[in-house]
C-alpha cells in the first residue's frame, strides 16, 4: 500500500467550477435520440410527450446541467425546419453520417427543448454552418427566442408554443475542419463572423456564441481563430478530444482488453491536460482577461462497436476503465476551470462513452454515470488548492492518483481516482487552519473489466467508503481501480 498526504488550503481559491463542465452531448446517431431518449407518445415505455421518464429521472439524478444537440456531424447537415410542425408531415431523410438509416424528424426543436425543460438543464444548440445558410440559422434563433410578432415567432405559435424558450448556448458550426465542411481555419473564421452577425439577441435572451475550435492539438486552428475573432463576436471556442486506444482502425473492444490496453487508454487520456494548457496559452495572448471560454464539447473513450451492432451506431459497453478515464478528464477540467467552462461527454445515451444504456424498456447506469454522480457537488463550487506528492505506478510510468478539490457552502469535496490495478492507496487529507471534525466518503470500485448490463444492472454501484478521523485529518483507503468522493461536513 502506498501512502499519500494531501494538503488542502481553502484560503487559496482558484476559479469557479462552472456546472456546465458536467455537461452532456446528444446526437441523432444510432440509438441516442430514438429509442434512448425519445420513444414517441404511443410507446408502452413510460414517457411524457414521447420523452422517456426514466431517462429524465436519471439525468436529474446526476444534475445534467446542459445538453448539446443535434450533433455532431449530424448538425452539419441538419435543417431545423424539417423537424417542426405536424409529425406526419415532417420530412423523412437519410442520416448520411450515421448508418444511412431513415431520419423521420419526429424529434426536433420542440421535442429537444421540451426535454431540457423536463430535465431542468440548459439547451446548447449546435447550428449548421457546414451546409446550412446564414438565413436558416438566423431564423432558427428567431423561432426559438423571439417574443414579438414575426414570421418565425408566428410559425412557432402555429406549432403550439406560444412563449419563446430561453436558449443561451449557440454553436456556430461543428468540426468545420472535418465533417462540417473541410475548411481551413481562416476560411472558417470568416464564415463564423458572417453567420454570428445575424444571430440576434431577442426578447431578453442573450446568446452565448461558440465557435468551432480545434481537434486535439491543432494549435494553428486556435491561433487563427484568436487572431480573427473578438470577444464581441465569440464567447467560447470549442475543443474536441477523444481517447482512442491504439489507432482508428483498431481501437479495441470496450470490454475485452488487456492490462496493457488499460494503461495505454490512460496514457492517451492524460495529454488532454497539456493540450488544454497549450490552447489556453494561445488564448491568453489575445484574451488575457479570459473573456472567451474554452468548451471541451466532445470528449470520451471511443472503442470498436459491440459485436453484431451497426458500425454506424457507435454502440459500446462501459467498464471501470471508463470510470477511471472519466475521473481523469473531470479532475483535469476542474483544474482548468478558469478557462474551461463547459465540457460535454460523448455521448449521453447508447453512443460511445455513454452514461446510460437502454434496451427496449430496460435502462442501465454505466460506471461513467456513477462518476458523474460522485463529482456532482463540484458543480458551481470554487476550485481550491490541493496537493499531494504523486508517484508513478510501477506497472506503467503514469501518475497513480488523479484528484481535485473544491469548496461550496463551507463543505470541501475532494474527488480522487486510484488508477493502479495493483496497489491500494492510503490517503491522509489535512485542511489548513481547519481541523476536520466530520467527513463522509463514497466510492466506485471493481475489477477493471466490471460493468453493468441488462441482466446485471448493479454490478458496479457506488458504496459508502469508511472514513477515519484522527488529529483533525481524514484517512481513507482507496482500493486499486477506484474513484472516490470525500466530503467534509
Ligand atoms: O461523437 C461522434 C462524432 O464525433 C460527432 O458527430 C463528431 O462531431 C465527432 O467527430
């Protein structure tokens, strides 16, 4: 067993952890929307206006703060007018990006914004710059947010919604360096300026406009955007970063992997820290006051699809390996919360590193879901200084622990992952000038391949972790492959 002494200083306050760091992403891809979130009003699965009630309940349990929609690459070909009005009249189209299946547009703007209202989360609309027009995007904003008399507001009323919605987050394009039009950064920056000029703030609704940022370590993209765009044009730049073990052609199975694959997966995740740091350095040069945020609006593990499933549906299982990876990402985002003010795991249901899997009426919460549960009290808290002498694991030259600490309403929360598959970690936490009198902890742990499925939905669940208090310090023992939440009372 390795022993770690963690020192926490609540007086050393760093930055607010924006709740949106715990955001999610939902795309018209595979069974994310259809079957996963939306089953239609006539379904036997309990629903409210077609939206699964168990999904809404699960989203509320982890306090989903924001949901990005309708894509992804799907957004680059989405024409919002296809998804409004009587369902029988909505266009049936081919989903060219994801499996070539029929998109019947039964889930559109009204249904998405209804979902957000049922969950109590912010909508984040990904607008189509790749193949849509300026007018189309401008009209979408007017349709959703204008309270007065206008062609779009009148159309919304005709479709059954009198009052406008409040829509804060608007993405102006998605992956425009790739599926969103294969643009070079300067061309995109010019297009971005044109599109955003016609997205207006109506009826007290203030848009927070997000420009398509880089893929991983494409620093030139960020540099070009930062040289071209001013804070009055853009409130955030997005970043996409996926953990792909091996390479694109051989990503490997989500469940059947070796210990070597596990450590490789962590090794492919940890560089997100440096990638964010370097993008932030570029942003700091043009925007030292940090007016423009960095949104990591797609992140997560990407493996081969489960055998026998449609390759275009990106359906994968989720194990304790994913729980550890999620903890690494979320602790890193917390540490960068001065600039990183939103992150959206890809994706929320049935796609990639999903927090929820469904099969007909059955619903399973994955280990990654439970990590979001363990971390949820960071939402809106203040990141505070915490430090421990980390060690490298013997099995691989990677740090054994990942951690971050925040304070909210006088309570201090530390989230920590023990990444080792071999060794326990004894953690002694002390808080400057504040002997700890009471504390509690919860833990998620299991063999690294452990996962939940439709016959064993509770193989991996959160349990209480015993806490000892001695001389004002907290002492906990973290088993190998575990993620914990330690809270002072
Ligand atoms: O999340 C799946 C896809 O990954 C998204 O559609 C796209 O934006 C990214 O390449």
